[in-house]
C-alpha cells in the first residue's frame, strides 16, 4: 500500500511539472494537466507525512502541506484569472517545498539519533 502511495506521489509531481511544460506547446490544456498533478501531489503529501515526533519536524510537515495547498491554489488561479497571477502562488509553493524537502530528512535523522 505504501509503495502505491509513493508511486502516486511521483506521478502527481510529474503531472505537475508536465502541466507547466505543456503550457509552452498546448496553452489551452496546461491548466488541466497541472491541476490534476497538483491535486494528486498535495493529497499524497498529507497521506505520506513522517510519523516521528518532534516540534521542528511537525512544523516542517505543516509547511510542506501548506505548499501542497498553494500548488492547488496556483491551479485554481490558472482557471479563474486571465493574467499570470498564479505564478506568485506557484513561486511561494516551490520555495517552501524546496526548503522542507531539504530540512525534513535532516530532522528525521536528528530524531533517529536521539
């Protein structure tokens, strides 16, 4: 079951990225591909969160989940706004996701050493 969840997580990430690449070639379809990937990616982030205790780790997981929500917000903004306002939400989500992807493994390692 956990292996399937990891596969879905990576499929969501690939669809999310593919939606942004499709924007260059098929601008009428990119938002549909992106929102499917963002939704799958965000749901899997909520389901695959680490179970270790620690205040710093819990804070980082909440930040990562917030980034997942921001990815979905960016997808919704693609549908509802004419200009590129969705880029602000996408940029914020990407920065938070990069930070947490770097810090969560460090915190898990720190919790395991204790």
